[in-house]
């Protein structure tokens, strides 16, 4: 599928702020190991260490706590820990934020600052599920844990101050893909009021324009994404399942999705994933358009303490949420 707009429409040069921050991180921390080349637990430790830098100067919350969603044998989910962030003067409702990390790495804590910024900007509590990770738990384990968390979030977190109201799904990278897959899984059941989808993984096509342009980075690379997909769904034909690659869902399923906020990084192998997803939606008459943030790399929302583009992108996402409430 052709992307809606050619990559030539976007600069492939790092924004000055992104270039300065990348150089500073390299000077201060030195080259870091590729977590996809390590045993899973070691890779997760490396990813956690790499994300510590971004989770500082945390916006204040009225309440921070944990809740547990019990395993649902009929669904196939496991026990799921939820990190619950309740901002001051919280509204009714919540955002269920599904963290990225290639289906294999990261946790609620690696994405906590980003989630706290969303909580403050929207006035909504943010809930982060600690879903099962590949390769030990490949598809559909993580997806089913996300669905279970969505079903039970208000009930299990009521003691932390959550009140029934609008439910917004949100996710970055693999987490954005899991959000769309969860909505497809639950059609005819649970209904989200909207979704925030940040530089998502929507297909396993490694020959898109952005995969070719940014195959070697900077930041995320095509080789890393191949390994992430091997962790999540090792059998290539199985990646044609729309619950694995939601870009392949049929028109009726995509038409039934709630309003979507689509955001992509301008320098990212996954840029075409979002543009192709937008194109599919446009073909069936939907009006979502992608906000492409030029000059920044995949995962830039993690950098909200140091990167102005990340702060502005989160403000824009919050504005979308508030427009839906």
C-alpha cells in the first residue's frame, strides 16, 4: 500500500533540539547495548536503565498506587498489575495507556513520566497495565492482558479514586498497535471513547518507504523491528492476522473504531505504518489525519523533560482528549 504522502514531503534531518539531545546523551552515557541482541531478561534490564534518564522531575500526582486485575481463564489473560496515576482534581473517566517496547521490553515505570504528563494535561487518571511480554509470552498473551485491564480498570482501581466515565485508550509504538488490536478484539463488546496512537506498529511490512529510508536509524532500525516481530509472532504467515497487524483489518472493523489521534515521528522506520493506517481510514471515509512531528526519532515522547517537541506533542494529544469529553 502506498503511503498517503511521500517521505520526500518530510525532512530527514534531525531537529536541532533532537540532535543536541542525542549528542549529549551519547557523550554522557556512551554507546548502549542493543537490548534485542541480549537474552530477554538482560534486554529488559538494559531497556529499563536506558529509560531512567527520561523518568525524572515527575509531575506531581494526587495519588499513585497499584491495583491488580485477576486472571480471566475464559479470556486467557493472566494476573495484571496496574500502575494508577491520579492527577489533582481528576475528572471522571480514565486513560488506559499501553506502553511500547517492541512487545518485549519496558514497563509502566519506563513510561511513567510520559503518562504523568498526559494525566496533568487531560485531568484524567492514567492506568498503565504491566502486560505479559514476548518472547516468553508471544501473541496473544499481551493483547489479552490489555483487554482484561480495559474490562476491569474502573472496578479494581476504584479504591484509588477512579470514577466511571469516558475511557480513552492510548499507547506508543507496540502499545499503539496493541490498543488497536484490543479495540478490534472487543468490537461488539467494550467500547472506547477515543484513542491516542503514538508512532504505532500496525503491520509487519519491512519494505515500506520509511523502513527503507530509516533502515539504519537514527534511533530505531529495521533490524531491531525484525527481531521484535520475531519475538512477538515468529511465524510470518500468522502476522496476517488483523489482531496482530491491525492495518489488515477489514473496512467494517476499521469503520467501527472510535475517533483516533494519530501521531508519528518524522525520522522513524514506523512512519509509513501510521501513514498507511491513515490511508486505510481515508479510503472508508474517515477523517483522521496524522500529526507528523518533524526531525524527531521513534520514542521521542519519552523525552518530555528535555525535548520541547515531546511536550508539545503531548499537549496536542491532551487537546484531542479534552475535545472528546
